[in-house]
């Protein structure tokens, strides 16, 4: 970057020298012209205005005054009125002319200075954010220009795009200026966190970019330092506030046009937002996954209308007796061309749109219809439905469930709602109220993926929860990983003390199964017992086993 500035500077100095030379030649030329045409009494002395005006324009008011003085002097004491007769001018005559030249030089210089500072201001505005005075997207693109194609990978900077995810929440709590205030504190934080140089740019209302000089350090580690720095609270009006930050970055890709580099970092940022990760590095695979995801979402609405979404059911058994107590309803998309699409490929996407409300309602409706059908065939199992955080926050969610129960003439205790910790913690007051109404109608509420979120234990007892599902990530590590063993034992003990039951999900091995039974875990679910299956297959499986799962020794 400094080489480019040096080159520019050298060019500017050369142009400057050339201008001085040309102006000096012009002044000398006017002198010769006036002399050769017979002296000052003829009209040619007015030609001196040309170099004076030009010098004002090029060098500002100082240049204008200087050339005005020079011109006055050149056409002054040594220039006769009439070369033919040798008659000289009066002093007052050339002094007055010199004064006039100086005034013209000064005025043209002032006009040119004003125009130049106006242009400078416009240029500055086009390259800066007015709220924080930080350089903006245009400035970032300019800074990236030297690294564009053709200069190889060496010495390339790391480009990080950062967004404040909880912008709305912060604005509504602390007012409009809070985001600018946080962003203003960013450059200092960036400089403090990184060993080499870095510059900060504001790209949008809550989006900034940091261009890090890699200086031989590991790019991942540098971005890690940035994440740590941004996790420290920011100060606003003397209050410490937390900004939820996500980062997307690009560092080892052959740099193309500056716009493409920014776009790559933004693609990575979109993935970081979608997956709720602190930082994501760009890779070409992200783009194709994203395009595929967008295409899937586009088709999803139609698929719902055409009845392509259906539920599969996975048994949950009592660990003491082996009795099948219930099933978890898991959504499957029967795509006419792509075959079965698992929920991980479309539900997280749908969660970012209102489609998740449609999906939530569909799952509840289908699960209830199935529960009624099984009750009619004397199959007594509860049916658990997964509830997205957005479903729970949707206004009138409890009303919707109660209305559906009424429609299917079903009692609440057959339906279980699996809610994740994050969903519970998002809007506690609203959630407690909605879940209390549902629990009042005897629906079973369970916490899904227990141990992976940030559930604050002190709030657990406020919620009408009757079951805790220990996340698969712990169950999978049983019984050899002592960390997992301790977490499972603590969860079992905590749940029992609070009057709740515990189910372990993702039970795949006989060893884990035995460990859980001995640890006092109440229920289990997992591939060891059975995989999720279509309703008909579940009924066959159940009758084959006489309603019980017997663990083979
Ligand atoms: P989840 O609620 O944690 O569901 C358990 C997932 O683990 C299911 O994946 C299930 O098939 C899988 N699983 C069960 N036993 C085992 C095992 O022993 N080993 C392994 N490796 N996996 C096991 P699935 O069906 O792909 O669902 C993924 C996630 O999609 C679910 O995670 C749930 O969060 C979501 N989901 C599924 N159906 C719905 C739905 O109707 N609505 C909403 N909002 N989310 C749903
Ligand atoms: Ca679940
Ligand atoms: Ca789960």
C-alpha cells in the first residue's frame, strides 16, 4: 500500500515542477511579447493575466499572489512605455499595475482554493461514514484494489466483515445512537487486539469490515483474537452493553475484483448468522450450499401445499421396563426428484422466514391426527412434536394448539412439545405464560437438546417442564468420556430433584444404554432401539415387540 502512495506522491511532485516551469516560461514570454511589440503603452501587457490566473488556479491564492508580483515586476521598472523612444514608465504606473495583478492572482487563487476544498469535501464524504467518520465501503474497495488479481497470494490481508446481530434489540433499548457509538469504539478495540496493522471501515448500519495485515501470523488465530476483543462489553452512557457479533472472513482465496472479496466475506457472514457461529471462513463450497438452500426454500412452500411433508416416528422407551411410552415426530420432505430430504436441510432455513409457522402448524396437526388414529386402534403412546423458537414466540401459539386439540377431540396429555433451551430463554415472560396455559391443559413440555444451550438453571423451576432430553452429543460419548458421564449424572440428579423425568436421545450402543439405566435415567431414544419410521412401520415394529423393547444381551 505504501509503495502505491509513494508512486502517487512522486507523480504529483513531477506535475508540480512542470507547472512551475510552464508558468515561468509564460511570464517570460509575455515580457518578450510586450517588449517586441513596442512597450507597455500597447495592449499586449494584458496577456500577463493568463499566467496569473493559471497560477491562482493551480497553486491557490499564494501562487496567484506570487505570480501577480512577478508579472508586475517583469512589466515594471525595466519595461519602457515606448521601446522606440526609450521613454520609461512612472513608478506609480507599474506599482498600480502590480497591485492589480496581485489582486487578480489572489482572487483566482481563493476561488480555486474554495472549489478544491469543496471537491475534497465531496471526495471525503464519498469515502467516509458521516456518523462515525470511519472510512466506508468505497474506501475499503480502494484499499483492496492493490491486492486484486495478478499480485499473487503473498502478503494478502485478511478481510473480516462483522455484524452486530442484536442491533434491533440494542436500538429499541438504548436509542438510535447506540450502534454508531459501538462502531466508533471498534477501531481502538481492533488495534488493541491485533499484533500488526489493521484498518476499520463501516459498511452498513450495523456492519463493519476490518482489513488485517497478516504479517506472517495465522489468519484463523488473528480472527479469533478479534472475536475475543468484540466479546468484551461496550460502553454506552456509562453502561456496559453486550453486542452479539458474527464474523465472516476471507483470507486464502486468490483475490479478484475488490467487490468479489467483500462479497466472499459477506457470504461467510451470512452462514455465520444462519448457523449462529462467531466466525466462518469463506470457501467456494459455502456458495453452492447457499444456492442449493435458497432453491430448496423456494420450493418448500409449494411442497407444503402439495403434501410432500410428512412425519416419521421414533420410539421412546422406559429404561426400567423397556415399555414403549411414546414417539417423537420428525419431519421428512418426500421430494419428487431428490428423494427424502432431512429436516436439517430445510428447517433451519425456514426458521428465518414465516414458513416455520406453517411447518409448526402442519407438524402439530399431523401429529394430533396420528395420535387420534392410534388411540382408536388402542395404541397408547404420546406423540412429541418439535417446536421452533419462532413457533413459541408467534402470537397466539397456545391458542393455536388448544384449537387444534379441540378440532381433533384430543386430550392434552397425549401430546408432548419439545422446546429447546434457547427458545425458552428468548422471551421468558411470554414463554412462561404460553407454556403455563398449555401445561394447564395437561400437555407435556420437555426441554430438547439439554446441555447445549445457555439455559439459566435458576429459571428452570419457573417453567412447567416435566421432561429433560439430554443431548446426543453427551450420550454419544458414554460411558468412557468422564466429562459426558458427569454431565449426564448431574442432569439426572437435578431433574429428579426438581420433579422432572430424564430421557437420553441418540442412544446408539448397548454400553450407553446400560450406563444410562444404571445412572437412573428414566427413558431412552436412539438408533439402538429403533430409527424414525413411517407410522405404518412403527405400528408393525410395535406389535412385533409386543409394545416393549427388549435389549438383547
Ligand atoms: P432433534 O429434535 O434433536 O431430533 C433428534 C434427531 O436425531 C433426529 O434427526 C433423529 O433422527 C436423530 N436421531 C435419533 N436417534 C439417533 C441416534 O441414535 N443417532 C443419531 N446419530 N441420530 C439420531 P432428524 O430427524 O434429522 O431431525 C433433526 C432436527 O430437525 C431435529 O433435532 C429437530 O430439531 C428438527 N426437526 C425435526 N422435525 C421437526 C419439526 O417437525 N419441526 C421443527 N421445528 N423441527 C423439527
Ligand atoms: Ca427433538
Ligand atoms: Ca434433540
